[in-house]
C-alpha cells in the first residue's frame, strides 16, 4: 500500500527574501514621515551642536569635523529604531499567521526588514553627509578611504538593524519596541561622538572606551580626517560581527518561538 504525503514546496533561491525585501521597501517609501524624521533629526542635531555648542567646545570653528562621524551613527540609530517597531507590528497584527501558511523560510521576513532598513539608512546617511559638507565639513579622505568608510557604516547599520529587529520580536507591542529602542539611541552620547573621552568623569571614561560605538566612531573619524586609528578598526569590526551573530541567533529563536516556524 502506497502512502501519499502532501508537502508544501519551499520557494527556491532567494525568491522569498526578495519578496519581503520589496514589501519592506514599499512600506518605507509609503511611510514618508518616518523616513524624513530619520534624516531631519540627525541633521538638526548636527546643526545644533555645530552652531550652538560648537564655539563653546571648539572656538577654532573645527567642531563640525569632529562631530560628523558621531552624527552619522546617530542617523543610523534613528533609522534602525523604526525597524523594531515594524517587526513588532508584524508580530502583533496577525500578518505572521498568514505567512505561516506560505511555502517560505521564516528568516525571509526578518531579512526583508533588515535589507530595507539598510537601504533606507544608507540613503539617510548620504543626505546627512551632504548637509555636513554644506555647513563646513571638510574631510581629507581619499577614494579608498571613502570606500572603507562606506564599508564600516554598512557593517554598523547591519549590526544595529539586526539588534533592533530582535528587540522588535522580543517586545510585547510596537510601543514597547519603540521604548526599548529609544534606550539604545543614548549610547552615542556616552562615547567619543560629541566630546573626547578624556574630558568625561573618570568613572564614565571606562564605559565610553569599552562600548561598541566609540571604536566605530574613531575608525570613521580616522578614515575621514586622518586622526590616529590605533586598534579601533579591529574593535569596530569585532563588535559589529559579534552583535550581528548574537542578534541574528536571538532573532531567529524568537521568531520560531512566536511564529511557530521551524
């Protein structure tokens, strides 16, 4: 006696991923206000630090060169924070239940959010850099160094986006995801983004020197402005890779648990 087993064929190749990437990109394009805020807020902060606090911090007028690397990462943080809300919204509105009936890999949903966020954040970063050039930012980087800067920024955006995606999965609601993500946005302020670490209280210097944002900023600053890099690049890449691995594993586990996928 022959037993027939019904199976659901999986979508081959990267068809599922491309479908969800397209879906997330369309949502990003439609949510114009969120995209604008992800660009406008960092630009406003850059203008505020440059023209309001800049002369007090650096009377020579060169503070804009110092602050731009930190603003770039702050821009990435604002853009990635919306990913946590989008992922949480997918998990709480019932759309995931519909995805469970489709022949696709569970990770495709998160991949769509991450890649769309990467594209959105790179666009926002380009706008922020253009605005910085207009207000006096004068990098000395060569073409190769600009390519390296692009690579570091891309790696950082991937790391923080995967982390925010996992936070969105862990949160009980989009509002909770937004709150948890907001806490992470304070990390650049406790780093070398806006002031040198050695100007901070001694107890705060250790935190600023040993958190992931500082080596990323110092690497970007060194590539753009020729400041000493030391071992910042190794620490920057190492931190980003560790965050990606931990967040990806954590996110995959949360998705399988909450969505009932294997």
